[in-house]
C-alpha cells in the first residue's frame, strides 16, 4: 500500500501540473473567464494538489497496523483518499460548466478525503510504539 500511495500521489501531482497547463493553454490562464467559472477551476485545481500531497504523505509513512481492526480502518481510509482524488480530478473538468455553482463531486470529495485522513489517524491512535 505504501508504494501504491506513492505512485498514485505522483500521478495526482502530475495531474495537478497538467490541469494548470490546461487552464493556461485552453483558457489563456483564466483571462476573461467569468468569476464563478474561474473560481471553480482554480479551487478544483488546488483540491487536486491537496489529494496528491496527502497520498504522498501517507505513502511516506505508511506501515500496516498489527491489529486487524486497525489495518481494516487504515485500508478503508486509503480507499477513501483514492476515491476523493478521483472525484477531484473529474470535478475539475465537470463542475465549472454547471450552473449556480453546483459542486456535487468536489462536495463529496471533500467529505471523502477528510474521512479517509481521519481513519488513518484513528488507526494509529493509542497504538503502542515499538
């Protein structure tokens, strides 16, 4: 799982760089883009960076928990972080084109990444350090 987080994190950070280039090349670095749409592009862009860096951070420190219930919580947390990363990537292209600042994907992505991070923390709480 450590290697998966690191590799996935690198790909998500690369996606962050590419979405920045997308905004630059396709939207002339957001010049003349309506405020609401520009806000949605830029915030989703930053959410992608958050997801990539969280994956890298988890990957840097990941070790499987000894107790099975802790390992289960830890793995569920990882799955949620992976899912949130994908939600943010899709949201970058989908949500800026919705009306009324409707953000269904990043809305759930935010809850999902928070839950995943908290499950990782919970899996290590009160654990004896060797």
